[in-house]
C-alpha cells in the first residue's frame, strides 16, 4: 500500500473495519513510514476528540493513537496464532482419519 491508500484507511482502521489482509498491510506500512504515523496521530486525535464529545460513553476513547496501533498489532499476532492452531488441528484430524482407514 502507498501513503495515499494508507491515509484512506485511517478511519476504517480507527473503526476496526479493515480485513486481516488490509490490517496487516496497514500496520506494515505504518512501521516504516514516519509521515503516515504523524498524519495518523493527528487524524486519531481529531476523530477521537469529536467522538468523545458526542458520546455518552466516557470510556470509548481511553486509548491514544499509539495504543490503538499496538492493540491492532497484538490482535494480528493472536489471529495468526489461532489460525496456525486451527491448521494444525485440521492436519492432525486428517492424519487420524487416514490412519483409521
């Protein structure tokens, strides 16, 4: 993804609307692009502030922009671990079925 695509993804990222593939590309780009990280920080602060003022839920935006990125990275790692576990279980079930035949 280039910077323009990443910047179009800021709001879907903040709203947790990116697919796993999009999230992975987004986070990879954010790691390497200082300009996009700075732009994201501004976007997040502005959007979170506006939503906080409109919201009755005072806890809705307790994270800062960097915590949101870290939370997404943690989610992606957990997703990959669960996916690997599912694949291993599937392979073991298939091996068990073959051995029973």
